[in-house]
C-alpha cells in the first residue's frame, strides 16, 4: 500500500499523539524537555517520585491499617519471611521471578520508612536490597530477563523511597547494579533491541522495570531515563495511541493480559511521577473486549496463542486492578474483584494502588453488541449475559501485528452451551510452543480458523522471521493468508506497521440496530483481499448475526462471501472447525456438543454454491486433527489437561465443484440446543441484483456481487405475518422504499453502515435511490 493510501491513518495517528501530549502536559506538574526531537517529561527534583509522591504518603500510611487491604498485607508479610532455598536444580523463569524473602521485605520496609521516617527501617531496606542486587545471578534459562527486571523494581523502590538515607558511595553502587541488570534485559542497554509493537521489549522490561530504575536514579545518572523515555515516547506510545482507538489489543486473550498490563504500568508510573496520562485515554476501553468475549463458563473465546483448559476461571485480575483503578471503571473492577488472584510479582502494586472505595458492576447493563473499530474491525454479538447466552465473534483484521496474532482475517467463532464454531489448535504442548511445528504450520495459520482458503499448489510461504527450532525457511502451504513482514518479521514501530505490508483488510460497513442495547441484528462487512497473496483478486466477507429472540433457536449467523481468484484452477474452501465430528446431509451439516456438560448445536445450510455445484466434506479424527493438505501437525497437552478437547479435532470444508474465477458462499448457521429436532426453515431469495436469506421472521438482503447498490433494485419474499427486513450494501444517502407502486417510507443510509432496517409483509419491494 502506498503512503498516500495510508495518509488518513497517519493523520489520525499524529492527531492522537498530539492530543495525548496536550492532555498530558495540561495536567502535568513536571517539566518537559525535547531530546533528539522527542519530547519527554523529566522526573521532578524531589523524592519520592516513583509510584507515588509526597502527597500520596498519607494514603500509603492508611493502607497499612485498611481492613480491605489486610489480606494483601498479610500475604506480603508472609512472603517477606520466606527463605529462598537453592536446591541446585535449574528452574523456569517463573520460579526465579517469584517474589519472596529480601525483595518483598525491602519493598515493605521502604514503604514503612516513608510513613514512619524510622531510619533503622530505611537503612535495613537499603543494605538488604543492595546486598541482594550485588549477589544476584541466574542460569541462562528462557525469559530469565524477567527476574533481572523485577529485581530492578525492588531496588528502585528502595532507592527512591529511602533516598535521603543513602550515602553517596551507595548511590554509585546502586547505579552500577542497575546498569549490570539492565544489560541482562532482552532489550539490551542502551535499550534498542527488539520491537516496540510486540515481543518482550513491549512488555515489562522497558515499560516498568527499566523505567522504574531510571526514574529512581535520574539525578545521579540521567542517561538511563533519557534513553528509556526517548524510546517509549518515540516508539511505544505512538503505536499504542493509534490502535487504542479500536478499543482492543492484538496479541490474543493470553498475551493481551500481559502486554496491556505492561502498558498500564507505564500509565501509572508516568502519572504518579507528575506527567499526567501520556497515553490516548481510549486505552481505558480495551478491557471491554475481554468482558464481551467471556463465556458463561468463565473462559474466553479463543484468540491468538492460547492454551485451553477448564480447570479454573480465566482471570482478569491484574488488568482489572490497574485499568479499573486508574480509569475508575466499575466493570473492570468487578472483573478484578471476582478473581483477585494477583501474582507475587505484582502483589506489592495491589497493596499500593488498589482503590478500596471503587464499586463494582456486573456486565448486565452493557449493550449486547460491541464493535471494535480501526485498526481491528472486530465485532462481538451476544444474546445476553446469562448461562444460556449465545456469543458470536466476527473479525475482519485491518492489520496483522504478528507475534501472537494469528492469520485469521475474516474468521468467526460461535459459543452456545459449549464451543461450537471454534478456533482450533493449541499453543503449548507436545509439539512445543512458540515456533513449534504445530504453531507455525497449523495453529497460527488460516487453516486453523473459520475463514477462507484459496489453494495455489505452487504457493510458498517464506518464514524468515519465524523459522522456529528447525530453522526452516518455509512453512506449510495451507492455502491461506500470506505472512506479512517479508516472511513474518514483526513491525518495529508505527511507521513500519503503516508503510510496509502489514495491512490485511478494510472495514466496509458495521452496524447493529434498531436498539443499541439489545439489537435485532449485528452486521459487519470487510474486504480481506490484502490478507492474501496475488493468488486472489478480491475477497469480501459479510457477517449478519440475528438475535431471533427465540428460546429454541435463539440466534443465527449468516456469512456471505465473494472470492475472485487470479486462476480459476485454485480451489476455494469455506471452513468451520468443531470439537466433535460434524454430520453432513446434502447441503446442510450439524455440529453438536454432547460431552463435558455442553449441549449446544449448529445447523448450517449452504445456499451458495448451489447444491449441484457443492462439495462438502469433513476432515479430522484420529491422525487428522490438525491436517494441512497431506500432513498432520499434532499437539497434545503437556502443561494442563484440555478436558473438553477445545483444541478441536474436526472441520467442515465447503468447495465449489466447478472451476471458476469468481465464487460465492452463502451459509446460514442456526444456533440451537442439541435436543432441538426442528430447525427453522431457511430459504434463498434471488433477485436481479440481490441475493438474500429468509429465516423465521427475518429477511436479509445483500448485493449479489457484494458491491455497493447505487441504482434501483427489487426483491421479493413470501410467508405469513410481519417480517423484520435488513437490506445491506446500500450506497449512502436517501432511498425510497416502494411496494405495489406505493411509497412506504424513505430512509437515510449512513456510509458507515450501508443498511436499512424496516418491517413489512410478504411481497415485492423496490428501492429507489433519491
């Protein structure tokens, strides 16, 4: 894509950055300085300035006596008294990062010194943590930088909070140790390694650990803060301010929690230093993505690199705590309070920042559909918030950020009384984890999702930035979406993301109506041509989720696709993945859940391709669970059991029998209970310019060519009673609706929605453009 085509995004980005800067500086109590063309806030000359300032000390003192914080303080006290035993065995980074003993005791003593000014307590904190830092050493195990970074945090707390007791010689010793530990971080020192969009350098090591230490020692060694802050303000903040406007995160429901929490630490740190909120405040909307994707059983819909388990409720404790408290959001605080299982490395911050006066709100008062806009183009529609709610997720993906994000543009998921249309595969298991054969050949790829394949047998997928343990320069040809970044090299920063080949789609329309709180329909359409290689000329997908308000069949999802391949011989596939084996009958198939207390069912009717041109088959079962055109990429659980086999084992593939450049898929998915033996009648409605669906009391009309309808057209349907009619793909402006030669009403069509919704009885309707 050219720079000119990206200009709207660049303008939006510059606006957001400048707006955030203005907001930050307007509420800032610190000096801002420009270094190498980058404006950064300068730590104030006084101490404390890390995590709190002088005016926060009375609150800190009260926290030691707050009954709501007593369980947290008791746990920290217990942790501080634990002895760190070295049994000689090499452990994972999690064990080395776990907080216990001296680090916890020193942080607590530093807090006690701030509130009591007892020099004995302060001196003990100083000598203990400095001794610990000098003696620190770890074996070379994966992700051990996290242990070094967390120790920097403990040292920074003591240095800043006990500053007036530290001798000049000790200050020099602290600086030496901070520099030694900084050199252990994966970002390096100076912190120039890895990317600022994804990866480990977008997590704790820069956004919390290095930032914390550098603020503490700024007076004695300003270089560390200047290097850290310049990178954050030049690279980390602009890209986040850009994608926060979509109210979502791109790294999947496991890694979102880590990376969003790291962002929030930077938010808290800069704000408590006196710089105000340096981020786009729409950062505070992101946790709604989790709330909408939470299933009634407490798990989240699959997204990105995740491990499936039902052994416990998925927690939003840390992001709920940090976002809820900072943005004073009771919905987020509810998520935190429901499962306040904060890890040991973050427990001190729970004590420090938990807002004990903030209330909680269940999600029941939220609208049932939420749209997550540019640069995502995602929508989640629900029929409710209770145990029998249907949840449908629909994705366009305007950009692919790589790393833990999958190649799932145009994918969907459905949950009702169990996972029905699923994201298949699993992150960590017998195949390995990141970079494993299963991960890079199946799980991350389009073939593992409910999306579209266009199979060119000669296509190769270069994986230069993601070769894995076998160092292979290519990965399997799954017939799916290309690997952005010149072979899976992640974007370094916002300019890289916008000006290279990470763009994968375009949102064409989105709408949910007529009620914004409990809509009858939720509509999303996108162009995902850019997600694929030049094997395609055009790929468009439309989603229409219908809340049928019917106890037996509460909802339906209509998926309408247009694919134009560059060669008619390239076979096209429409995919739907399931846990249990699907049952196929002519042009319909059923997916049911019968195990693990699940009891939902999907009934899919294929209206296009026509029955005589439709090839429909199931793929899966033992030895073919994760099948990629001739090879299986198995992955069995090793960390914890996947009790319901949510990684899946089956998929349905729909294909046209005849070779054509242009093909259409029109599928109607009824969502019901596995005991329902009477599916709703589904009919195809064909007009000269339109194609449509009639189901129950609903009629949905699309442009037959998936293009915008700009001139007059008509469509007809039969049946008894009054129908709710949704017409899509309309050009913006005024349209006149006629029936029997009489004008019924005029409707204004918005460009963002391209829809009209009204009620009427059977007959022929004509739309006239005004």
